[in-house]
C-alpha cells in the first residue's frame, strides 16, 4: 500500500538563503565556479622541443577552461552525480533499452592488467591473452545463435546494422546483382531505415498487422526482383515474437534476398531459440543490452554481427584466427579463402576490449542454464506487469503473448487533459525514471516498459502501485500534479525540443 510522504506543499515553503534545499545543492556552472588563471595541479615547465611538425596547428586563442582545486572538482562532480537517476538507485523501465544491473564482478575483471591497459598497436605476441578472450567470445556467440561466423569489430548496435547491410550489399555486388530495395518493418528502430538509406538502398515499409507483428502476406506483396532483403526485429519493438519469421525468411531467400535481423532484443530469447534456425543471414548483438556493459552515457559500446554461411565470406576485416600451435593472429588482408570477398575494415581497430571481457565474464558466470534463465526471467517480469496493468491501461494490440517488454497506450488518459508526456514526467516525482514514450511509432501515446530480468518482485510491485495510483489521480481530475511535473526534481520541466536545438551552455 502506498502512503503519501510529506513534502514542501504540506506547509508553507520558504526560499532558502543559500539556494540549496536540504542535501540538494544548487550550484553554478563550472565556468562560474572556476578561475581560468588557477589550477589544482602543478605542471612542470614544458621542455623545449622541435615543433616543426606542429607548425600551423598552434592554438590561436587561449582555451579558457576553468581551473579548480581538487576539493572543488570532487564536490562538483559528486553533486552532479546526485542529480542523476541510475540503475543503481532504482528500476529503469525504459522500453527497448534493457537497462539492467551490471554485475560488479565483470567490472573487476575488465579492469585487470592486460585488459584495461593494452593498446591496439601493441605487437600481436604481447596480446595473446586478449585475443584468446575475443576468440572464445566469438565461439560463445556463434554457439548461442547457431550462426556460422561473427565480426566483433562493430562498436554499437547501429554500427553492427551497417556492418550487416554492407555485407549484404557486397554479396549482391559480387554476384552482379543490382537490387536496390530494402524492406523494413514499420515498427523498427529508426536506425534500421537510416542504415539502409546510408548503404544506398531505397526503403519500403512493411506495416504491422492487428496483432502488432509482420505478416507473411504483406511481405510477399512487397517482394519483387529489386528486393535486396528485409530488416526485421525479433522480438519486435512492440515486445512481440514474430510468429511467421521462418516463412518470411524463406520468402526473402526464394526471391534472392537476404534477411537482416535486428538483435536488440536478443535477451528475450537467449537460450530459447537459435537465430540460425529462424533463417537469419545477419544479426547484430548489443553486448551492453543482452550481456553486461554499463549502458548509456555515450561511453564505448560493442555490436558484434553474427553471419550465416551465405554471408560469412563478406565479414569485415580483421579476423581473429587460432593457429595450430594455440597462438592467435589477426588476418588483416583479404588473402585467404574465407575473406577474399570481404568489404574490408569497418573501423580502425578491432573493438573495445572492456566490452568483450565483461561479456565473456557474464557468460562464464551464468553458464548455459543461467543464460536461458535470463530470458525466462525477463519474459516473466514483463508478463507480471502485464497482468497487473492491462485492465487499467489496455493493450494496443489483440495479442497477450508478450515477450520481454510491455507496450501500453494512453487510452486511460482520455478526457483527462493529461498527455502521455505529462504522465511520464509525473513518474519522476514518484522516484522513477519514466518509461519510453511515443515509441514504437505504430501506437499512439505508446508507453513501452522493459523491467528486465534483474528486477525483484518487490520493485515491480512498487512500480505497479504507482502506475495505478497515477491513473486514478488523473481520472479524478488532479491535473496540477501532472501538468507541472516534475515538482520535486533538481530541475523542473523544460522545453526539450528547444533545449536540444538551442542549448544554453553559459551561465548568465
């Protein structure tokens, strides 16, 4: 049972003299706090050196970065961190993002010497352990998916999409086929059509049916001699398994095309379905979503791409090869039968080592049965939310066979004067990060919730209670708590569109 806590509106609220509110500190921008003429670190006088090679590259104006003492710098960043919501503070229900707990063991392993301090230009003989880790990871990923081969080098999901579509394009080029149409599900992540267009294809959209999935009939209707392939997410962005996926793959193959699967939601079928058995030719794997990597913040990512035997010859370089003497090398050139048709490099170096170490550590910790349980728990948690929320919110599709995430719409807010965005902002006042809203685009007022497998029943129950209580409040006409939300966050609601396009980066 939820109980109301006291807040500043229960009595008269005073404006504090300091501008702070209890332990919530109001701080000026770092450019106002610091002084460009001081620093908390003493630097030795620079030595004279031959700077002939730098001529013409000298800075024309001072950089004017603020200098802070060490205590000032520590307090500044700690205070900023206290304004953040994180998976370490509570449930992060963003749909399609898989924001789950990252075991600290994996973080510790990734920071071991030999993993955290290696350099991509080191001699191959000095990084044999790292190459062994990467090679073992490829074996695990191929075993999990049933696919023939893999490219580790893509840096993120969208980069992996580009890798897979470039491999398809190269396969078509080699056989002299000028197909130029890529079929993309209407509910797809926006990176799907973007990748296809960037690779030179024309996108034809395939609409979802009444159950929120792609029908075989709609795909067959779109197929012609110019179709190069299809990009389909499974489970899809509505949180549903595509029931006709095998027949769709067969239809695409029969017309001479290739099947690219968006693997963003692999954690829903991990250990339950083999990707190769579904007829997939290429699929990226978001290691940070399915396995273990801190997610978000613009940090390093990894999006390996598994490939079928049909596309294996077109995997990008370099490839990790295990030699007969149990040493490892990188094949940098297309000079053997496996890579003679590869399109070359897709990135400067092979990938981000920390991502590979965390992922393999996660796999070895869980084992085969544990990886299977990940999917089972993710689907169980999502359906636990469905059972408790569907009567109040309603499901947008005539389909209760949801997988790892729950898609709701905003019909419960009709005639309340409250929008989906208002509802999401009110969750901040309740101590939750909002769910994904207005995506997928095929549902009006979409609210997409992914609890992930790492949430407890207790955390889900609290989230459910708040969701139901907010709907009750909205239907009672208590609009102020929604239209002005968030009321208790460090920052109030902003015009997000203007803030993104015209950010104010200086303090007046």
